[in-house]
C-alpha cells in the first residue's frame, strides 16, 4: 500500500478508536473485516499505530495542537508504527518539520502527565502502592506485552513444543515462573501451526497461568471456574486434573462460553462442563453448595493490569465504574464461597492493580466469613516448585501473603489472587 494511503487508513482507524464507543480490539477487528484487502503488514501497522496512540494519548494530545490537518491524522502521525522514512514519504514539508520538532522534545522536559500517560485518578493509588517504582510501571505500560503461550500439560511437554516451534522459525523461551509457559518473539501466525491445531498450545499470559496453577486442582476432584469467560484458565485447570473429575465452567455470558467450545475440542479434555448461569445466585449454584473441592473466582474487574495489551481501558474506566465493579465482585465472591466444601480451597483473582478491587475485597470477605482461613500464597507456590515464590507475593492479613504480579517486576500482566481454605 502507498504510504499516503496507509497513513490515511491509520488516521481513519485512530479516529474510530478515539471515540471510545467500543473496546479498541473490537474496533480494530471490525475495521479489518470491512477492509479485507489489507495485507498482514498493513494490518500490523494499523493496529500498532492505534495502540501507540492509546498508550501515549496525553503526550500526543499535548503535541497535536501545534500540527496541521485533522486531529486524527496528527495523532496517527505521532503514533505511526513503522520506519520514519516510510512515514515521512507521506507527509508534507510542514508536517515533516512539525514531526521533527516533536521527536526532539526530551522526556525530562515534559510534565509528569505527559510522561506517564495515565488518568490522574489512577496515578495516586499506583504511587501509593509502588513509591519510586511508579515510573518503572508507567514506562512498562507504554510498551506492548509479550506473547505468552501455555503448553497443554495433558498432551505435550514444554521442551518438545519449544523445539517444534523453533523448527518452524518461531523463537520461544521458557517463562520464568509458569512451568507451562513459553514466551515468543513478535506475533507469529499461530493458527497455522500444527501445535495450535492439535491443542498443544494456547495463548495465555504467564500471570493467568499462575492463577490456574495456584488453584492446584487434583485428579478426580470437583472444581468450579466461576467466571470462566472464554475458558483460558478452565483449560489449564482441566489439564492439571489430567482430564479426570468434574470441572464446571460457569459464566453469565453464553456468548463467551461459545468461544470455549473450539478450544475445548482441541484440548482433548473430557472433564469440562460449560454452563451459562443467569446470575451468581442461579439454581445450578445452589445445587452444588458445599460440594466443591476447589473454586476459582476470576472476577469481572477493571482490567487495569492489562494496559499493555488493552491501553484504551485507562480512558474507558472511571472511579464510578470501579465502585460498581466492587459491588459485583463482593456479591460474586460471596455466592461462589457457598460452593466450597469443608477443607476446600477458594481463590479470588482479578487482572486489576487497584487495591479497591483486590486487597479490600479480600479483607472484607475474610472479616465476614470466619469459616474461611486465609492461606499464605508463598509456601503454596513453593510447594508447586515455582522459582522465587517470595518475589511473587505481597502482604495480607495476619502475616499471610497474596499473589501480586506487576508488569515491570514480573513481565506479566498485573494480577492479584487471595487463597482461602474452608474450615
């Protein structure tokens, strides 16, 4: 595609994404469906340009007024993903001079907000938690996330799949914490691989893999993934159970569970039972009360731990939305806890970095449910033979620790998990 045409397409897509009417990934996917003539390189340039703009929106908003032409074009120029000489071949002389001036601005000369590119309501709680580490986090959130894969432990060994990918020209390294994980370079076309077709690999962030690992489901147990969604953790849990026992995948969205079906077929698992529920108090839940060995509550949350891959969330979320989520999280955890039998394990998790959705929910649950004992996550991870488990944990009630993952510390998405055992 000619540079000018590609830049115009970028500007059009940036304009659609900045309306914030739908999640950015949906906007991009729809655009590609409507423009099927686009090749892989053009698609990569378009998508990454949009995400660059969303990651650095405050900085580009600051630079944009000094440029010329429609705002979406100026933003697309600033965030363009590709060689500078290619981009400049699509620009006027005025635009080239303006872009050079923007590129020449030093980071240290910018205001804080133009360096961290985060909404102010999010900055305060992050600084309170991280102190001087805040800037390391802010920098990491402006970079794309790596592509992590989970090897299906039921059917394959990680070293064998790693070698297989290498023979196919895909470099993959073992993830530092998850025993199932491989981290790849770039964005290979995974769906064309035999390893994908036969269910040997699934795309899953290493942090998400650790949540499934922490549930530690055993052969023959009855287990519930309470907010299963498209089933990434469900499949990982099913593999740890060696396709034995019974694993319920509950979700209020039948549409999300539909996305699990082809993945489930590839996985070779026979113990997974997806079921759409009306709400957290559904009759299906009541019938299983007190019968379940292990329950994972990967609760609906702000998703602010995934800003490297979903940068639009920081502009689409708000303090009011967080308050609504807190009420939902509390209700879901309360209902899910009823399923756990005496001696059983309950795991509450989010992909948020906010204490309001994490520690605050866990502490309130512990106060209201004295029959659940908070477990220290570090020795649980050590028992699972994870490397350096102390590094993955943060303080909780009574000296127990929670799982607390950060992009800048661990290379994962931001995740939280609390573990209880019912008396």
